[in-house]
């Protein structure tokens, strides 16, 4: 689960950011916990009291303390949260570099820009982990490079991990597979299938074809999201 802070003096902006984040992270089946602030001083107070956030979405123009100054103060306090500035004042982009921000988003284009930003956040957080993941089989734990996984299939209480030349039967739940693999560019296409987008050759009707010619079903209710996620992933 990711812990997120949203700080903006306008409630309308907070609602927009909060709802958009909830929607996009839900599409990626990642759980988040959001805390909202209309006062930058309160956010600073909480962080100085050891409150931890993975990501902070921060307005630049606020009456109590401007976002850039607040970001600089947080960095001096050794706060390592990813800071994403959200503002329509594009002229402050360069000044915001003082706070080593992760991204700068235009408030007026937030809905259009949020998906690639969230994807980048997940990739950045994932860098803190190894390039390998540990999965438990029926007999032992195995270390697997997630980029080598073609797809995951859920069958009853077991999951099957398919690579190019082998497969593993694992005890890890399907939900745990989703949480581990979504940051690596996997798409849940069905209640029983999670696919590495790099191995998708084409999407045809209610199914997709893998590079090796194998076809997997796409749930009707997921079809549009699958197409959108695949398009976004191959453009990045």
C-alpha cells in the first residue's frame, strides 16, 4: 500500500486530485491511503513529527506557505517522499527544482497527465526493490526476474507462473501476484490472468494473442481498460 499526501488550499483541487488518484491506482490494482491537507503548515508539522508519505502532491501557490518553500524545508528535514507539484503556474517549474521534485503537473491537465505520472511513481518505488521477486512454490522459494514472466494464471487456490521455457506452481495468492507484478508493466486482463504487456502481440475482440501465438481471454468488463493500459504502456 502506498501512503499519499495531498496538499492544496482549494478543496475543489483536493477533490479532483484525490478522485483521480483513487481511480488510476485502482485500475492498476494498487491500494493507496490518502491524507488531505488544506494547510501546508499542518503537513510540515505532521512530517516533522515523523509522519511518513511515499508521495506528496503539493500545490505551489498557497497562502500560509508556498509549495516550493515547503518542499525545500521538507528536504532539509531529510524527507525522502516523492514530491509532485501540481500548479497552473508553469513559470515556477524551474524554481521548484530547489526541492528536487519528482514531477511537475499542470492542474488544468491533471486528468490527462495523471496516468503516466502514476506509472512513473510505481516504477520509481520499485527501484527500491531488487530486480528479482521471491515466490513460494509447493517445495521451495524461487527467485524470478519479473521481466521474464509471460503471464500468470490463477487456478483454484494455486497460481501458475509461465516463463519462456518453464512454469512454476506457486502458493502465493493471485492478489499478491498482482501487487508484485503490476509495477513491472503487467495488465490484469481477466479474473484469472495477469499478463506482461511486453509479450502481447495483438488484442482481438475479447482475447489477446501472445508473441508465441497463444490466446488468452479478456473479460468483457475489462476490455476497454486493457486496451487503454496496453496503449499507455507501449507509449512510455
